[in-house]
C-alpha cells in the first residue's frame, strides 16, 4: 500500500506556526490580540505596473505599511508600483490598529515579466477548505509542469487540484520547462485551516481485459463518503464510486483515489497504487541511477519489490539484462530514451522507468532545485554551492554559487546544467540569525565531501533539500586556534597564509561542534568552547584531511598553535612542538612499514612522553606513555593489526609535541 503518492523523497516542508512566524508573517495569523484585525490585499499586474488594493479588516481603523520587495514602500491604502525588471518579488502588507494594539501582516509573491525574453514560472491558487485549485500562469511556450505540493506529493499538468490531509502552511513549488529548453521554478505558501476526522481511503484493481481495469472502492471510516475523485495517472479521472478505465497504451500508471465526507467536510484521505496496463497490478517499482563518462554510461538498478527479471533498453536498438545494473557505450550523443523494465515470473510485478539522456555534447537543459533549512525551518539567508564531478580528471570543481534568502522562500535553483553527477553544499550566510551555530552541510546530511551523496542530473532533479547540521557547543572557557598556510608536501613547512579555508571543530565521534573560516592573515579560532578532546578538521574539495587531536582542560585551557598545512593532495593539521630543545630529532623506519616499525627519538631532556597513533580520520588507534632518557631512544611500534593506509604518529610531553607520518602496507 502506498498511502499518499510519493514520487520522490524530500524533507517535510511544513513546520510549526511558531517557527514560521519567526521568519515570515502570513495572514491570517491570529493571536488573541490579532482577532481584532486581519491583513489582506489583492493586486492586478499590467506589464511592469502593479495596482494593489488593501482588503484588510479592523474594528477601529488602521494604518498601512507596504514593503514591495524591490526596496520601496508605501503607507497608502491603494498604491501603484512600477517594477524596473523582471523577476519574483515578495510583497508584504502590515496593518496596525493603535487603539486595540493589534497588528497583522500578510505576504505574497508576484512575478513581473518586463518582456525582455526568457521564461518565467508562476501560479495562482484558490483555497476552499482543505482543497486547493492551482492555476498555471507561466510564460507562453511552457510544455512541462511538475508540482511539489509541499506534503511529500507531486503532480503534473497545468491546473491541478490538490487535497491536503492536515492543516498548516505548505510551500508549493512549480517547476516548468518550455519548448526552447528554458527551465524555471516558483514557490509560495498556501495555508490550510483543516479539519479532523477518521477515514481511510483504499481500493483494489483488476485487469478485466487488455488495457481495461475495474477499480473497487474499499475505503473505510466514520463519515458519509459520497464524494470520490479518481486520478488514473494518464490525465483522465472519474467521480464514480467503482469506475472502470481503459488505457490507450501499455505501461505503468499511478492511480490515486481521494475520498471526501460531503456532509461536514469532516475528513479526506488519499490512497495511491500502481497498475500495469496490458498486465496485472504491479507490486514493484522500477528506478535507476546512472553516471556518464563521455559516451559510456553505467546504470545502477535502484528498483524496489520482489522482481526477478530486469530488462534494459538503451534506446539505440540494443538492450541487456542485469538485476544490479548495466553498462553501455553509445555511438553518438543521442538523445537516447533509456528504459528499465522489471518483472517477476508470476506476473504480479511489472513496472518500467525511462529517462531521456543526451551524451557527449552537453544539452544544458537540466536543473537542480530545492530548499535550504536551518534547525528544520526555512533558513533566512544562505549560500548554496554547486560542485561538478569531472569523470575524466576524477576531480570535483565548484562551478556555481546561489544566494538564498527568506524572500524567495529559501529556495535555490541551478539551471542550464549538463547531464552528470553533482554535489550540492549549503552554508549559512553571515546575515543568518543562527549563523554561528549552523555548520556547512552537503546533500545528503554530510559534513565531508568524501561522504556526500551525488545528485545525478539528466533528467532534472527536484527537492534536493539540505537541512544544515546544528553545531553542539555547550560553551565554556576553552580556546583553540592556529594558522592555515600553504605547504609544500612537508609537514614542518610553513608558507604563505591562506584565507577562506573552512575549519571545523569536531568531537571524537565526528559530531560537529563549531565552524569557522581562516581570515586574511590565515588565522582561525574557536573561542568559548567547553573543556574536552577535539578534532580540528579542514574541509577542502579533492583533498584528504588528517585532523589534529587537541585536548583542553583546566591546566591547559588554551591551545593557540594548531597549524593547518595545505598541500597538493592533502591537508595536514597538527600542533607543532613548543620547545624544540626537548625533541631534537625524530625518525620512523622502515617507512612504509609492514608488521612493525622503529621510532628513533633524540631528546634533550629525559621524562615521560606519550606516543599516540591516529588514522586519517583522527580516530585514536593506539596510545602509550614511555619513560625516555636524554639522548637516543628506540621505541618499537607494532602495526601488525593495522589496516593498510596512512597514519600520524605524535610524540608529546607537557611542553613539547612532534608529528610524523607513517605508511602501513600489507
């Protein structure tokens, strides 16, 4: 059972009323004081000129304050505004009843088309109870519409009708593409007052003959369900209780039934399931991802269900079988219509999924879009970074940056993209309310580029949402800081300072504590942190980072010399020795080591020294305290049980520490 259709995965885009009020002011938002007044307005657009009409209400009269989203404002009741350029503008009206101390605000987005060419995306909506009628108002030539209704369900077509199951605010997004390949997006909120009830929509289906299906309504509940709305997935519908439907072509279709209590509008519910025309009801769902290297494409089967057969059609007259995936090389760029059909031997499962892809020369018609959240609410200000994977050089390259704000509903869009694999990263802007506590985050919920999820483009990708990770810093008297500098693949070398390098402070479980960036002089710092043991980690694309392990406590509350050295392929972070007279020289041999290695230390002072070995993630592998004498000391390091790879060996006493690299082979 697929209860309420989910075409794709996305973060829930509805949240508590208190959270929304902290970012935006919508009408009606009626506290006990606001029951005395209600803000509202209407508008008419002619070219670049907009006539606004105040339609607010208050018991004792009120004053108006308009913000037109273009840097201008007004206190008139019926202002006229001329916008200088095309685009989406977020308009807000606040009314104030000074007698009752009542204020109310309403906001709406408008789209202005100055006639300068290009495409734009826009819609209007009408809310009746829990049902919303959406009307497309996008630019002419639009031939593709995809709707995200904000409740984890989607739709297509120009003027869909959607029924919401719960009250609240929903951020509804429309994504359009026109015949010239121009793509755009528009998002705005709808408010559902909602009602409660107890009902459950359901149905069964039978393939009576050929492509004809008979649907039997099996819904249950306490209401009088006399209204039924069927969406057969091919653009047709029915209001019958138990309809039959004939599909004009074979294939998989998602069928949805929505039931409504017509007496009190007390309850609605939606149930969806898939059928396969010219077959039987489908109990599986076909899907796949891909990665293109020039004209060779690797496909990965991500289908679900109990299927036993997977047939690939590459669109050029060839095909293959493969449950896990397939690889195919094309003779030209295409475009190619690639399909995967899955089935089982009993005939209870059959489904297909297709993608149109142009290879070689990029078609630049795709886009990635989504929302940025902070603390599970739409963020007020952020920057989004688009990073492309180059399959030839096997490197990641930052190719575009998008600035997000509350005025565009915290949405971003990267358009005119070629097919391929991308990373998306978001970071709070310095103007954001919670800037100091939000950590830059990759899709999908990763602090590190090396573990982030790729977004495969071709077709376009919707709902690539990022909820910024919250730093966990209880606060305290501690301090950690240092210098970021350019290295030359030598651990001890310090070169020119580097600015703008992202430095994270993590605990030993890689939980984010805080984030900062090096300044113009290469300096960075973390102040007001609790005592404890931390990792200092530099996050840089294409580079392996070896973090430093730093402990601060009451005896050593401040560490100011944690150096970050950026080399060609790696970033080494370490605390340089403070007193070079204690550790005169250090050497590990053999290096690379197999089974064991010898640490040769020449010391200027005897005492107890700690020898720590950490792996490339900063995880402590081994630690021991050794009593050493002035002069030469030989310490055997057993690496018999170590995995092959690179490690850091750190020798320290109360005032000295020294770091060396050790490579372990098998």
